[in-house]
C-alpha cells in the first residue's frame, strides 16, 4: 500500500506539510487548478526550491492581497509578535479576544522554476467575495468547501481537519465550534494550507499516513491572551483530543502549530518509529525560521508499507472509541432518551445488549461508539444521564470501504445512494435512509416501496 511516513523531528505546520507533498511529486500546477475550485479570492500561491540548513526542499507560501494592490505574506496585516515562526490560523471565538500567534512567513521574493509556478488569476478572477472586517466563521468555511467543485474526499478531509481546529478553539474560548471566527487573512491562509494538504495527498494517490512521535519545542510565546507556554493552547487541545503523546525537546521555539496538529490528528493512522518501510522517494517541506538545535524542515518519505499485513487493500482506516458500562438499575425509558441525546451529540452508534450481572441480576450492557474527539463528552453524558458509576474506554482501529455518494433516479424521484469500493471495485451499495424517507413523504408512497425502487435502480445503474 502506498504510504507516507512523516519524520517530524522539527515539528509540522500546514505550509511545511504542503511543501513536503510538492517535494514528493504532487504537481504545483494541479494544486493551483484544484484550489481555484474554491473560488477564493485575494491570494497568490508560491512554491520554489530552497535550502534550509543545507537541506534542499520545497518552500510553499501563500501571499495574501489586502485589497490595495499590495501583496503581503500571511502575517503582514496582523499585529502579531512573531516569536516562534510557524503559521497559525488566527482564530478567535465570537465575542472573545483574538487567539493570535505569529506566522512563519516573512516578505521574501519567491522565484518559480519550471516545476513550480503561480498564477495571478487567483487574486483577481475569483468570484467569492467576503467582508474582511469580520473574517469567517467555521460554519462559513465549511459551506465554502462544501459548495466547491473539489472531490468528495478532499471536501470530507478538509472539513474534518478544520473541525478539529474549531473544536479546540471553541473549547478554549467557551464557544460553539460553528461560532469560532477566523480572521480574514488567517482564514485564507488556513483554508489554503488545509485544503492544499488534502489536494496534495489526492494528487499522490491518497496514501496512508504514519508519523514519528510528536516532538514539540519549549518556552513561551506571546499572543492576544498574554504569554503562554509551548505547546500553545490550541495545539495541546487538538493533540489531546486524539490522544496523541507529546514529547518536548530543548528547542526554544514552537515546532507544532495548530494546523499541523490538526493534520496529524485527522490523517495519521499511528505514531511510532519506522518499521519495515521501504522509501522510494524522500521530500522536504521547508519552514522559514532558523532553529537553534535542528533544521526547520519536515521530512516526508513516500514508499510501500505492509504495516498491517494487508497492503494490497486500499480501504480507509481510522480510530474509534468504544465506551461501555453495565447497568442493572435503570428505567428503559431513560435509556431510550439517552440514545437520542448521544446520537444527536456525535455518537456513531449506540446499542444495548442483555447481560447477566452479579447477584443473578439481569442487566444491560450499554455501548457507545464515537470518535476520540467526543470520547470525554460522551463519557460525561453516560455518567450524567444513566445510573452508571464508571465507564470503560477502549481505543480501536477501523477498516472502512472507500465511500462515495451518487444520485440515482427512481420512478418516484432521485435518491442518494452510498457506494463502498475496495481496490476500485464496488462491493457495497445502500440507499440513504433519510433520502428515501424524504422522497416517500413527498411522493406519498410507503417507505418500503421507495427503498425497494432505489435498490432496483442501483442494481441496474451502478
């Protein structure tokens, strides 16, 4: 299975990750063309071969226009005290002080060779207009990505990465994730880095991602809240939500940015040393700052891996948390209410299993499946809403078919069909229940009839 191993001995930021993907062979022109599908205005993409501490690699930058015909790298429109170097998302919660850190980008002219050019169409020809005084909320960014012409996979992964950042910032500021605001320049910067990261992976064939253990610097940074120790609050929240261990080194700078942390948390399957990996290509994404103890580069290795013994299968993988508790003293009506609340709060699934408990009591095994992001909130919900005194938590890996959605036509109207592929072949199809339900209500037909019509259409047309 095609795999990328990230050697993050000097940390990770969004632009360094994109630079590393370009250095591995993702096409810059293709990246620009895909990015244009966002219809996002006011930026230039820059990529060029550079050296950092005698290491040759790719420097990727997003230059933002401020509307006055002046081209600025990321941080030039913000009053930041840039004491650490990497990019940050310039995020703040609504009605809260700005959560601002420094960028690693400074006014530098970037040359463009034959392989790395940029198009000025991106700062002039796009149709998406936005008031820079108010920035963008996460909800607006999600809508921007969803309505774009990007592939379904790029949309899904980009939004998931942004969701991790918004969840962290919302928790820090006591706001709902959808209400989290990204400053205008920081929003464009973050959109490009996050969506660009997913586009770059798709251009490389959607490889699996593994990573070395996370190494962070130490010391302090200045932001709108005052001086904060490294790791920054957002980075710490993002990594802890996924349960990723962090080790600090003696580098007196921030090494892992919130965007870099979110990329790791969402895309990397496992963290650890190399094992049985055969690199076929090695790329370097360059930062800007000169570190004191190590080169400011992200090394990415592209190769083949048989980590789980099934490298011939192209299924998707992720991690899921299983929460369980035994109950023998709860009203079934309360359990019904709990299921509704859990599913509405982010649970993937909730189910009950009859069990025989101590003292010969019949009981119920309550099981909740959720992402690691919701594990703590789901555990709290179990303890508050049921009679449980404790919750068992298990982190496990999942293998999933690569999924896509298609519209199929039935005699009653269109229905959404979920398709699962393995190694490019369709192995599962299933009509979406909510889509069938809505069509049944609109057509005045039994749901069963709509569902059966959708299955027939799927069998004939997929």
